[in-house]
C-alpha cells in the first residue's frame, strides 16, 4: 500500500537559518544548472541573471509549492551528456570550504579555477567557513546548509547533497579544517558538505587540502585521520610550512592556490584525454 503523502508540503524554509543580505539570492537548483545551455549557473550570487544562463520562467519547479516532478536530475543529465559532443561537455568541480582561516582564499581559489577552460564550478560551504569570506566575492553558485532543507519540501523533491554528488565530477575540499577532517575520517555527516562527502562516488576524484594550526597538525590523531582519508582513495594536497595567521610558524598552512589549481588542471586534463580515447 502506498503511504499517503500530506497534501500540504511543509514549509521547511521557515525553520532554516536566516540569510544575510549578501547571501540572499534566488536559489538555483542543480537541475536548473544542468538543464541550461552549456549548464551555465544562470544567476549570480546577488540574484542577478547571467545572460548566458536560463531566464526566469524557465525553472522546472515552483519553489513556493511542490510541483510534482516527472523528470529526475539524472534523467535530465543523461541525455544531455550522451548527446553533447565531448568538446562541449563541462567538467564540474564542487569546492567544499570549511572553517579554517584559509577560507579567506576561497574567492581567489574559485576565480583561479574558473580560469581553467571547460570547467564549471560551484561551492558548498560550512557555516563556520562563511566567517572568512564575502558572499559577493564568490562568483559561482554557493550552497550551504539552509539550501538543503529549503529545497526539500515533499517526497518528489530532490535531496541536495545527492544532486550535488551526482553533478560533480570532482570534489575539492579546500580548506579542510581539523573538525571536518575528523568527521570525514569517521563518517560523520551532519551538514551539507559532510553529506556530499559521505555520499561521494569513490570512483570520482576527491582532493583535500588540510589547513590548521601547527599544534593541531602535529597532534597524532591528524596523521591517523589523513591516512584514513587516503585509504578511502582521496587525494591529499599536502599543507605547507609558513608563518600562520595566528603567528606560529610551521606546518599546517593550506597549499598555495596555484598548487591546488595545478592539481585540478592535471585531473581535468587526464579526464579530457580519456574522453578522447
Ligand atoms: C579565527 C579562527 C580561525 C580558525 N582557523 C582554523 C584553521 O585554520 N584550521 C582549523 O582546523 N580550525 C580552525 N578554526 C576552528 C574551526 O573554525 C572550528 O573547528 C569549527 O568548528 C570548524 O567548523 P566546520 O568544520 O564545520 O567548518 C578557526 C577558528 C577561528 C575562530
């Protein structure tokens, strides 16, 4: 017997964290991202329309209600991927940012990634990471915990962390702080980013860039947790030694943005080579 679903879908959005002015934007569902020509992100973080993206009115869902969906995200993506010539397909990079002071570099990292041809970029941020950068400086779609709960109103709605793990070809966690490192090593998933990681398809690359104070880095649990992530098949972009923001000098600083981007470029290039075979 089919369980009856409530006719009135619950308004989960009202329960979620209130947004700052910079964060207020039209929420863009991943399938909107994917359904537009070239899978453009469609809107800027400030809600303004990207001329290359889908126009208002082209949305597949009504955000106020629970329009029954007949097409799943995968169904939209599959024909698009299959039909498009390899050269036109974009490689989708999801950047996960956590609450390290190195998240100050997130705007620079995102801009540098966008400099790689053929790349589509989106960001998932933890609440703590938000403290270190301005939303206005991130020129791609940015998702956080509230989006996960605002998106899901009834059974036919998609689950954001699952949509994102399907959408992304590469997950880049930069910076990865000690807290999220510990969670990932033990399988904890209590926010949007850790849910994406927990649901990650391990046949796709996951890069992580640890960033923490030297004392944290040198604690014996860190090496164990980093080793655990590597055992999952994740790729470490090692931290570097320098004078840290807290004044200490030593290992623990996130790898330079240039090194991170070089690693992503290498993976994209390998991917493109495989596509051509
Ligand atoms: C100013 C400031 C800087 C911080 N920098 C770091 C850091 O570089 N690395 C780290 O592991 N934790 C750092 N923390 C602590 C994390 O923000 C804290 O563990 C937080 O709970 C992480 O949450 P998240 O993993 O959900 O983002 C910092 C905290 C503050 C207040």
